[in-house]
């Protein structure tokens, strides 16, 4: 990525965007496999959860994102199901 930013560590805008897209796909797949229909409420939950995880990943650098992203993702999936 060429467009860099730093909150607590150097990240790229392109990397954060790809992280967001992959997170949307993963959360959608999890909801799909759990036999939940992706109506408007679940779609907003997937987008909001993905945005939250992207923000957490962007804010926590220096390895801390490796701790907080799975914890937050687990909470999102727990409350979604």
C-alpha cells in the first residue's frame, strides 16, 4: 500500500480496506452457514461489525491488534448468533 497512516503503528489505507472486505465476507459466510437469512438487520450487523473490527485493527498496532481483533470478532459472532 502507498497511502500510509499511523495511530499506534504504521498501517496502509489499502490494507485496512481489504481487511474490511474480507471481514464482511467472513461474517456473511458465518451467518449464512448458521442458517440465518441475510435480511436488512443482519446485513447492517455484518457491516457494522466489520467496520468495528477494521477500526480496532487500525487503532491497535505493534501486535496488540492480534489480541483485540479475535476477542472483538468472537463477541460479534456470539451476539449475532
